[in-house]
């Protein structure tokens, strides 16, 4: 399974990249706004040390605006991926970018039908938002496994990026469901490797070792 970091915080990405856990990065307008930095500058800095795909989202809601933005963003770095919302205009732009060989990440996917539309339009990646779906009483992980089956059934090359991950369970279930990628908030990552029994085990081993040395 590939891990993307779901953040626009460069320090956070650098720290986690040193552990070999960063295969790519996803950003969105909220994450970039939180950093208070220029959009292009942040994306280019991330792309300077992350060799995998780095998603940068368009702001326009009309296909022509999305395509104008995409044309510019695509020149920022060779590994940049254009992130587009799942709307009719977004699908149009996804299809047009596919013809030009530009990689896309279709975001804000909340149903299997939406994911299928994006795959058919030529999306490189689709991002089902499991946390936001669970928040309103839906079943985010059922959506992920349905999308996995659909892409497999029809041999689509589109990859699933499980997004809006809120818990360790989300990540574990995404892996069990066979999702290609999980995009994980930097703040959640330490919880993925920390376990109280690991800490207790280290303490016990050290105590026994020190006792035997007396
Ligand atoms: C990633 O592509 C999404 O933008 C992100 O995972 C959304 O997460 P949130 O629902 O926690 O804002």
C-alpha cells in the first residue's frame, strides 16, 4: 500500500519522509490556506524533495477555469497531479486532461457511481472521503471496497486514494479493502506506529537487563 501525506506543511512532510513513509502528498485549498503561504511556492517546495505524486487542487468551478488553472499548475513540477472536484465540469476537465496526458486526482467522491464516472472519464486517481461520509452516518469503508471491486471488475487503471482518514481503524480497513493508497494527515501518523504495549515492553526489557547487570 502506498502512503501519501495529507498536508501542505513542509516541515511535517520532511520529518515523515525521513522514515521512508511518504510515497506522495495530497493538498487541498483548506490545507494550503492553513499554511499562510503562496500556493505555487508551497507546491514547488514539496515537489523539490518528494518524488512521488503531489496533488494540487484547482479553485475554479467551471471547466474552462479548471483547465486554465490546470495548464499552469502542470508546469510547476513534473510530479504535480491536478486535483479536480467531482462535478460535471470536473469530469469534463478530467477527460480533457487525460487526452493531454496530464495526471488527475478526482476529489470529493462520496458514492460508488461518482467514482465509476471519474474512472470512466480517465481519472488517474479517485479520492473517496471516508471520514466525512462516516460523519453523516454513511459507511466510508463500504464505499472503498465497492470502488475496489468496480475498478477490478472492469480493469480500470485508476487508483483509489482513501481520503479524509480520521483514525487508525480507517487506515487498517483501507488496507484490508485493498485500496491502492491512503492519504494520511500528518497529525495522525505517530498514532500509527505508537502502541502502549510496545512502550511497556521496552521498559520491562530494560529493567530486566539492568537488574541482571547488578
Ligand atoms: C484529501 O485529498 C482530502 O482533501 C482530505 O483527506 C480531506 O480530509 P478532511 O475530511 O479531514 O478535511
